[in-house]
C-alpha cells in the first residue's frame, strides 16, 4: 500500500512547509480582509484562507473561487503532490467547516494565537492572493503558503476528483469503521438468500421482470432526466458529492453531510416538494442514496456489496430530514454498481419508501442498457414482507455515470442494514 492510501485510511492529514515566523507586536492592516473556510479540530483549528484587499475589483470573485475548493480534497491533493508535508498531524475528516465570506484579519487571527505567535492580525503574516492552509494543533500554530491565486481553476478541479486508489482506501476504512455490524449483515444476507431460494420460481422471476420492464417504460423520461442531471452536476454539487464519499468512512453523520446531501438531491431535482421533481411513479415518500461507487466496501467477504449515505426525500412533521449510513449487499438499493472509476465517477440509488422501510431483504437484477446505450442501471424490490406481492411492487433503481460500470444481470438476493441514523 502506498503512502497516500495509508494516510487516507487513517484519516490523518499531514502538513509541513515553510513556517512564517510572526512578529509579536503588529498592528491591524486597514483595507484588508480574509475569506475562505475554517473548522475546529480535536487539537485546535484548521483553515483554508486567503487575504484580499477590500476595494480590489477582483476580491469578491477570488473569495468565491476559494470557497469553491473542497477543503478536504484540496488538502489531500496537496499531500499527494508535496512530499515535504509530513510534520504536523491533524484529522480533518468529518469536521464542520465555517464559511468566512468577509471578516477582519483580527477575527481570524484570534483563533490561531498561541504563546509564540501573539498577534491577532492575521494579515501581517499572509501575503496577499496566496492560498494558505493554516493549522493550530495542540497549542502550536503553523502557517503554510502553498499556491498562488492564479492556480485556482486547477485546484478546484483537483479537489473534486477522487481517484480509484483513494476510493479503495476509503472502502478499507469504511469496513474498519463499521466492522462491528459485519456479523449482523452476514446473517441478514444469508436469511435473504434462503428466503429467495425457497420462494423462487421461473414464474416469479418472470413476474418481477415484467413489473421492472413496465416501471422503466412508465418512468423512462424521469430516469433519463436523473441520469443526465447526475452527469452534468455543477462544481458545487460535485464537491458536495465527494465530501459525502470522503466522510462515509468516519462512522458518523455530520451536519455538513446533511447539507451536502440536500445540495446533491436538489441539483438532481429529487426533493419531494420541488416543482417537476424527478421522483418515479409519483412515489413521494421515498429515499435516495450515494454509494462508494466502483469499490467493494461491504462487510461480507465474497459478496458484492457497498456502503451508502441515504436521505429521506420527504421531511418529517418538524420539517427535518432523516439520514442514514447503510450497508447493502446483492440485489438492493437498485443493484451493486461495479467497474473501474477514475476521475470522479458518480452513482445514485433511489428506493420507494423511507430509510426504515428499505431495511431488510430484497431481490434485484441488472437491466443493462434498458434506458439507452451506455446507461448502466439496476432494479430491486423490498421483500421484507414476502415476495408474493411482486405484481404490486414498485422497484428501486441505481444509475451510474462511471465508465465501464455495470450491474449483475442475474436474479439475486439482497439485504440492507442501517449502520448509523440521524435527523437534521
């Protein structure tokens, strides 16, 4: 395993660069401000910040672009391209990042003061229009000047891309984080296999396929709309998507994950109260998921499976939405998506019913190019109450934009287990 993978698995982000020594007595620099993002860590504070002149015509544009950078992805990109960053360890996974759109230099500096660096005027220690990672860890503050603002376009692009090696590392971390649930997932899957074997007949399979074909026919326009929206997500939505994937291995649900999921499903027009919402068969009370696509992150050895972050598309009576991290195997949540994913392949799954409704047994199969050439798709049915009601069942589905992805064509048993659940 290479060093990049190892660091991704441990979730420890490593920094080292030239330290900018701060004078103890400095005064505020008028006409300047700081923008970017910062977050509290276990050992202090971390920021992705830039200093700009208030009256400069490009200041607002630069600040907007800096905030478009996925801060976790940017840090991981830096660690993979700068071998010198290996002195200071800070865990930045799963943090709640605060947007700094326009704040005085002192307001930021107050967070990073320590016994050695006593000035709160951050701008005295930053060179304008350079992007800084700033870290205070275990009482010590270190400042890093890394990239000129002219590199913003490339940095935004790099921060939203997840390579196959990183996905594999995240899958391994996810297995470790949720290993305590492995035996329950294994048992549930085996029960699903036994139930399918006892109930399966050629006629039953034919009935499921007939219902599946009608579902695709009735919802072809909506399914194409969702797939096209997934392929054409804007940069902010792609960053939200990748932040969710990167956070899945932490074993917890954060408010940032909830915000990011709402961003993605809104871009896909899948929120129940959206005008012209892309929700199949008029099923409003349903749920949507983002998987660790292209990898085997499941908790059962030898069974194709995955981990996904799922959201109910209809709020509860208080206006809040339910979220969950689930483990799914076989023919569930559409179908397990396969294939090599490089450069940010995307996948989405949809299930009729809520998160709780979809926990348990399911059956599914792949339908290949049923939508159009190159449209990878899978169907599944919740069968926790038995498979006799296939004629009235509404399938769930999964869609992928990844090159070379695919779904099993066989009729398979599946199982879904909720690992973590929360409401925001």
